[in-house]
C-alpha cells in the first residue's frame, strides 16, 4: 500500500500538464484594415487635403507675392496684435490655472465643486456669446460704458477688449490639464515636505511644480493655440478696425471677402504653420505627461 507521503512524492515528480492561455479575442484582419482605411480617408479629406490647399493657394502667385502679402502693413499689424494678445493671455491663464488646479487638487474647501464647474464655463458657452457679454458690460451703452467714457477708457473695439475676450475663452485649458494630473499624484510628497519643515512656497516650487511641468507645458500649448486662432469672441469685441483691431483670423476673413484670395491664404498659411509647430510640441508634451501619470500611479500604489 502507498502511504500519503509516497502519494505526495509521486504527485510532485509527475510531469506537469502544460497550461495554455487564450489570446484576447480580436476582430478579423479585414475589419481592422477597413477601420484603419476609413480613419485615414477621413483624415486625408478633412485635414491633409485642406492643409495642402491652403499652402498651394498661398504660393499660387509665387513666393515673392507671398512675402509681400505678409509684409503688408495691415497684415503685419494683425500678426503683431495676435502675438501680443497671446503673450498677455497665456501667462495670465498660466497663473490662474496653477492656482486653481493646486487649490482644487490639494485642498478641501467650501465651493470647490462650484469652482470646478465655473472653470468649464467657456467650453459650454459660445465664443460669440462671451464676446457679446463684454459688449453689454463695457460697451458705450453697457453697464460700465458711461463711467469708462467719462474717464476716457476704451475697452470694446480696442485692444483691451480683445485681450479680455481671449482670456475668457482660453482660461480652462491650463487648469483642466493640471487638475487630473495633480489628483493622480496625491498629497504624499507635499505632506512629507511639510513634515520636514518646508514652507508652502518651497513645497510648491520644489515638489508640486516639477511633478506637473509637462502637464503645465501641454496646457500652455493648447491655450496659446486657441488664443492665436480665436475668431468668434474677438470678432464681436474688435470692431474690425483694419490695421488696429484685426487679428490674423479676422484679417484672413477681410482679405477673403475682398476676393484677395492669395493674400488671405498667405496669412492663413502662417496660422497653419503655427498650428503645426503647436501640434509637434503638443505631441512631445503629451508623451511626457503620459509618462508622468504612469509614474504617479505607480508611486501611489507603492
């Protein structure tokens, strides 16, 4: 008779049966290729072909005419105004996005849900409506119009109105990129720094900011792209004063309405080039931000 020990030895020495794991179920190759083809055709029709058409029309009259169109005083004024507006709006939104995301992700306070909802407001309101709001507030017949007129301050149909409208439509971008990143990272590192005696500014500068630098750059890139390409809100508050309050998108519209197609596409091609540069920076920042999120989740699990 076999003893329990001999049965155990026999079981341990017996050849182990090979275990086969099933591969995940995937769609047939024909379906996958069909979906890829549909996506590529869609991108070609709605992205690549229009982009090629813009540059083809821009250089239709030669490279000399292209640069002459950009050197035109009105075009140069529109380019400078667009860059100046972005240079003002982006840093202000950077400060707001950092402050709002740090408060929402790191602290608990009354009105937190309301603040989060208000940050998303420009996403749900039409840019034209937001521009109209500023007209109703700061226009000649608006709430503050008489007071501004008595003090010789002009906001609507001037640069300040363009900057305000641009800030309104772009302020969610930085905060919306930083909030989930900060929430995923948690508060462990900040609490450890606080225990070691670091001040609030030191914690923010040496712990929080380095951890979110790629997400911050990603939000700034998106904010800058929207600031330079904004049309609806700026169109309402600018007054379309040629050479003074026209940004690049508005100048393109004016040239196109005047049937000056080559000049219109020349300015539009400059916007397209800025968009392509922005896309390249966005891909780099997005990859870095994804790595930061993965590292944050690993550290949170540990």
